[in-house]
C-alpha cells in the first residue's frame, strides 16, 4: 500500500468531543502509511492517552483555551506523533486519579515517548514513536506444555 502523504497536521479546539474524530482520522492515516493493524491500534490508543494527559480527564465539554495541535509524520521505518496544547498541562492531580495508568499504557504501546514543555512557546507536548514493522517475538526454545497447576481427575 503506497503512502499518500507522509504528514498529518491538524489544529482543532481543545475539547474532549474532538478527540474521537481525530483518533479515527489518525488511525486511517497510519493505515495509509503501511502500519499493520496492531500498530494502528497502538497509535490510536496512545493518542487518546496523550490527549487525556494534556487536557486532563476532567476537561470541560466546551474545551480549554487554545487549540489541540496534532502532528504526525512517517518514514520507511516508523511513525512519529506529537500532540500539544498551549496550556501548562493538566495541573496537579490527586493521587489515584489514573494519570499514572495512562502514562504506563503509553510506555507499553509506544516504542518511545516523551512528555515535555513545548520548545517554541508555553504549553505541553507528548511525542511518540511507533515502528512500522515491530520486531517479531523471540522463538520459544521449548514447546509449551499444559499447566499442571490444576488437579486432574
């Protein structure tokens, strides 16, 4: 499948209602770049978690001031995604609110990711990278056997 455009650039109001449509559009773009279905799913999931980290899970329905900026690019080996907003981030979060889970999830599905201040102006950016051809899991050197942890009758 030939890549149509190696760039994906969008700027929309930073409202939770815009995240779903952007996620679907970004996943379609990743598919056109040649990403296999598991990588497409990882891109979509990590994008949603990045939006939640930047905007906050309790963002008002009307959104925050300033745009949500999504940039993505691809080359022959990987897809890069950058999500940013001019806010100072979600602010202090009470322990147990779930933000640690979102970051752990991004660490699991991205090949690399980083949360940082935007270089060019105030705000927060999440940068993620996904290999287009993930490495195959290692071959097992021994066959899997049924578990003996349950009693047999």
